[in-house]
C-alpha cells in the first residue's frame, strides 16, 4: 500500500510569487491535514480537509489556502510569498474513524 | 489552549543505553497521543499510538506510556543504537469535535546515540 505522497519535494520561489503544493493520501483515507515546520515555531497546524470540505483551520493568514478533490488528493496554495514562509510543509492522512496520522516526506519550500 | 512540552530538547547517549523521553500536555481531554520519529529533512514516521483509554503500547524496543490524569507520556527506548539517532516528537489529538484530526505537537527531543 503506497504511503502519503507529497510533490514536489523541493521548491525555490521568489518573494511575492505564489506556490501550490500537492498531497496524495493513503488510498481510502478521506482526511488530509497540512502542517508547517520551521526551526523557530516547530510543527504548526494549517488546516484539515475531509470529504472536500475544510473541517478545521489553524492560525495562519488568508494567504494560505487549500482544497481537496473528490479522490481525496489535496493541494495547498500560498500566495504573495514572504521570506518567513520558508519551511518544510507536511501533510498527513487519516482513515475514517481511525485517529492515527500518517505523514508524507514533506515539501521543502525556500523563499528568496 | 493545548500546549505540549518535550524534555529534554536534546540528548546524547552512548550506544546500548536505555533511555526515556518525556512529553507533557496541559489539557487531559485527549483522544490519543502519538509518538513520531523524524530524520533530518524528512517526514514523520509514526512509532506508537496510545488511545486515551490505554496505559501503554509496545513495539520492539520501544515502549510508550500514558498518564492522562497527570498529562504525561514517556517513550522508553531499550538498548539504544546509532540508528535510533533522530528527533522524536509527541503529538496529542484533542477530545474536541471542532478539532477534527488536528494534532498539537511538542518541540521534539533530538537524540544522538554514539557508537
């Protein structure tokens, strides 16, 4: 069974640009959550999608948005990139009724 | 607001030692607690999941305990090996319908096992 797949693995963007990250959950998992990891703030929750609906949102500005498709794949978008958005972005998937979270390898975003 | 703390932040031990990593959380209304391992620049690997009704879980050389009333969990690693070197993170899932599957993470313990 394939694990959680995140693409791309690495990205370099310029300030002011926008970026889209992708996450394919484990087959059959309908919940996808996104996290930002930085050395200073650690792992912080961005948002969760379940059955194409945003179920919960963390304390991040509106520049961070996401969506989920009918096949449960999810995308995260960051607009008007800032230097402080440089981070490892991780997504996690969970099965319905299961509370164990499985994480992908992450996307390393560098904003220059 | 749930806060999760891990002590120590870093730990260096010689190979073969048994060691304990600590995790504490402020709100005992949790569904479960999960321990993860993270290698540098990589994603998180789930090690153990303890449901709120359980006291401990074991997997190979790893044993995790949970004392929900005191807001504490420990991860015990027996006979440590250099391959155990990584950052270990604990995370709690709150008992709150509005939280969905959101996890609140501790800052992690960076472990180095020296040959």
